């Protein structure tokens, strides 16, 4: 039986998609948004010059930060287990990939040692309908600066075999997108 929660997300297209770049695993959450902000910051190097009332500005770059928060409810214990699995999977997306290189011993008394070398950063793609996308229907590439999943204790928990499964989570994400193509204008004033 499909719950109201899944119907809402699939029929309205209101799903938050988080894809781990390292694993290509996609986690989808119904978008019961409680807050959303998409902030662009234009960064300038300002220099105050003697005798001039305004500083001289040299453009540095434009950065973007996206913050969103949503409620993640569960209609039954099955959905509560699925939600906990999704949350834990996104937490795993926040760690890099490593390769193991074997270092040969330099003397007889040294044992073989394994060292870990980071090979991939924990990048993700984040998509929310047309609000967070790259223009071609894919999610924005970037990284999660913070991910917070807080159980709403007042809403209660499901209990199975002495394991607790929250009925509702408040989830918040701070995301920094990365540009995959050039942005700006040509000298003739047309977009790049």
C-alpha cells in the first residue's frame, strides 16, 4: 500500500534527490519543505584611496550557497525504517573514497603496512524539481557543508525489537554548488 507521503512526492514531483558521486547511489526524499534559501554572494576586493570618498573595487568571484530544510514523516514503521536508511546513506556520502596502497617493508623487522590515500572527494548532486538543477534536468554538482537530521521527539517513535525508529525527522542541508560550465558575459554583452 502506497502512503500519502509517497503519493505526494511522486505525483507532485516534489522530491529532493541526493546522488553520491562516488557510489552513484540516489536517495529521494519527499519535499515537505520548511525553509529554502539560494544565496549568491558577489565578492570584491576593496581598497580605500586617499582623497576618494568611495573605495576602488576589484571583482574577485561570485559564490552560491543553498540551504534547505524539510520534514521527513513516516506513515508506518516500514517508512520509518526506509527514512533511517536514507538518512544514514546520505551521511555516508559525506566521506571521501580511499585507495589502499601496500608499502613494502624496508627492513626485515618491519611488517607490511597499508596506507590509505584519498582518491575522490565526497561530492554529490542535489536536485529539487526546478528550484535546484543545472538547467539540463540534472541536479547541481557540489558538496554538503552540513547535514542535520533531528528526530522530532514529540511526534513519537516506532519501536520494534528494542530498536527505535522516529516517526518524523527535521532535516537541514547546507550545500555549495560548483559550476560545471562558464558563467558570465562575452564582450558583446551576450551570455557565454
